[in-house]
């Protein structure tokens, strides 16, 4: 039996999917001010999450051509620019499979060095893409792909590390008065 709390979460996910994500990439959504504070904050963090979320190309039917990170060039809309869909003649909502016809990529000829770099990378992908392998999304923390999100690993990469200070034992000790310890720590 499913708990009421879980049912509410599933209903909210379904609502967001139908209201915000239908026919759009999560990475391309610009929230209106009428959306909830929590949803807007989640979308604010999407740029940070984009550093970690990578797409492993399978059949190309779910990976967004412009917004998912499926090439070493990053998000193609950022790499090539907002004029990319027009210059390559691939619509903004396209998935990777939409850019392939049979055994060839269906682009116009490159007009900039960045488009040439994209074409060079695409020559390394063997076509046609496999129909049986689906696109897979990985959380890559550092250089290690993880099968699932781990907050500890992500936090270790995000937070800046400094070496241990010489004065740490003077400030942080067992009998220290919290108010004094905090003031001493801030002053150093």
C-alpha cells in the first residue's frame, strides 16, 4: 500500500511534468514569476546541476540535441550560441535522433569554427544509432560517473578546500566559550 505522502509527491511530479516539462527540456525552462518559490529555486540550481548531469547517447530519442550534455562540448546551445538552431537548421526542441537521417547527420554546412568542431566530434559517432539502447543520464562527480546521485560526493567537489590553519587549536578547543570562539574564528 502506498502512503498518502508518497501519493502527494507522485501527483505533484505528474503536475509539474504536464504543466512545465511537456515538450520542453528541463534545462531550457524559464519560470514565470507566478510559479512557486520552490520550483523557481530548483530551476535556479539547474545550471549547477548541469555541471554534473551527463547524457550517454543510446538511440537518441530522449536526449535533447541542444540542451542535454551529450558531447564533450557541453550544452550545444551555449557552445554554438542562440543562433545555432537557425544556422544548423535543427529546431530548438529537437532530440538527437531528429538530427539523423539514416546513416548521416542532417545539418547544413558549418559556418563557424564552433560548428566545425561539432561536426568533427559527430564524425566519431557511428551511425545509425542502436534502436535497442536507450539514452542514459549519469551524475558525474569529478571524473567518476555515478549510477545515482550522492550528495556527499557532490559536496566534496563543490566546496572549496583549504589547508588546515596553524591557529586551529587556539580557536577551537574543548573548553572554549562559543561566543568567544566564533569571534576569534571570524577575526582570523
